C-alpha cells in the first residue's frame, strides 16, 4: 500500500471545496484559481489529495494539483459511499464527506490521476452535445406526429420540420469535428472509434 505524509480528503462543489487531513483538521477554500493557490500552500510535501469524481467540478482542481506535481487521486463516488456505509458514517455534511474521503484514502491503494489528452477530452464534450441534440430532435419528431392528429396549420408543422433539419446539420457538423479530432490524435483510431470510452461512433438517425 502507498504511504504518504498526509491524506487530504477533498469534498468539492461548484462554489467551494472542503479539505480534511488525516488528523481531522478542516479547511475550506473557494473553488477558483485563488482558492487552489491558497490550498497549495497548505499541502504537506509527499501527501495525497483525494477527491470524488463529480463530472466537472473536480476537474480544474485536479488539473491544478497535477500541474504542481501533487499526488492526486479521483475516485468513483460509489466506492467511497460503500466505504462510508461500512464505517457507519451516516451524517451528511461537507466536512464529514471530506473526512470520510481522507479515511478512505488512508485505507485504500490510490490510483493516481492524470489528465486525459486534450483531444480525447474535447471529443467527449462533442459527443455529449451530439447526444443532447439527438434527444432534442427525437422530441421534435414525436411532436410532429402529435400535431398531425390535431389538424394544426401546416405552417406550424413545417416550422418544426425546419428545426429538425437544423438539428441534422448541427449533428453532421459535430460528427465531422469529432472525426477530425480523433484523426489528429491518432488516425488509426478513426477506423475503430468505438474503442474510446464515451465517444464511440454511432448512427444518429
């Protein structure tokens, strides 16, 4: 098991993040570059900073710590939740969350985090936008079917169809941008893009 001088548990949200060290001392910082810099001054040498994967809120702090050569781990929230349940930590506050994350990191082998290549990160963002467009377009198509039964003016139906065409064009443009990004990163992957978790190519119909 990895040994560090301290184990900092971090509970992070949109506006702030709470930190608890192995001795239970609590700190709070603003989730911003200024807060990151203040936190960095308090990090003991050769310590481990552990946080949960939050989708987006943890990302800037994790990147900052990595750039400063601070050991950082980003863990699946379900793993920490199960650990918390095993230790009967039922109270729910930011301070207690950070404390259980610190305790978790002291008892589990850490998988140190590193950022994904820029091209992969951007590709995942594009893919997620495409998924949202697909869902919106499906709703418009369903709306047309409903409108036809209501005998609404044809101009309204044509307006919805125009929006669907706009969605089609936007999806095609995003797919082209996605293909170009993957090609720039690793051209052979373009023939097997489904191997990249989160951005597998699909038929957008």
